């Protein structure tokens, strides 16, 4: 384990599920708001099903993201017969506004920043970038690579190579931490050592201590 610590200069992190998450998941956020309005779960679920039939394009900027979600929430509101609901859902059901840091993360980043360069590789919409400001953690990262902005996503090899280039480093000096095994496998295919975070077994601090990286 000491050999790994001595070799590693850059740590790449996934974002959602590793650094932060939403206590209430997407569909449940919508259900909560609409049930407060008096709609039944079955009517809401029927509207959600119709909204999910909208083809999700590969979104590459905020304007495209805004247009997609206005269409998505608009479809739900239309199905429920109350078009004004679309604005409420757009403002209060969004992912970015509901993210919360895992309790150990800020302390972990404080410690790691003294020894390593840190970066993020995330499959995410453009608005993910704003979460790092809202949660006060942008200062810890030298780069934040989002699939929407680089137009390719994990587990494809290209996004890992983009991350290496942005960090001006080589794969042998890096590790990548993700909560999804397919993304770990993608990193390994790109030559970057992947480490799987299973929060059912332990948190990020536990994982890093286990690998003697902190």
C-alpha cells in the first residue's frame, strides 16, 4: 500500500455518489411536490412515465439542459392538466439544488489537497459545475471534467484521456475513485488504477485509509 501512496500524484473522483448525493432522488422529489398539491401517486407516476418517453439528447451546454428540463417538466404538468406546475418543478425538483456533501468529504479533501492534485471526472449535465460552488468545494480541485462539456462520457476511454491531458499528468501517477464498477473498468482500460467506493461497506475516508492514501 505504501508503494501506491508513493506513486500517486493525482486523484480523480467521480462526483455524485462519491463526493455528494441527493437525500431524495429525482422522481421522489417530483412526487413530493405534486402530492403536496393533492395529486395521487398513481396520477403522478403516469405523468412521469409519459415524460420519460421524451428522447434525452446528449446535452452539451446550459441552454440545452434548460430546454430539455422545461420540456420534461412541461410534459408532466400537461398530463396533470395544470401547465403552471412546470415552473415549480423546474425550480424545486432539480438535482443541483438538492445535493448534499457526504459528512466526511470536506475533511478528506482538506487532507488530500496537501499531498495530491485533485480532479473530478463525472457523467453529468452542465449544471453539475455549479454544485461545486454551492457546496464550497471547488477550491480543492485543479480540474472538473464533466461529460456534457467534453462531449464524451465514462466508461469510454476518451474522457479519461481528456482528464489526463487537463491535469498534465500520466496514467501511472493517477488513481480514480467511483461508486460504479463499469466506470472503474473504464479507467482501468485507459491505464488508470481504479478504486471502487461501496458506501455500504464504508465511506470515502475509510477507503482512503484502507489504501494508506490518507
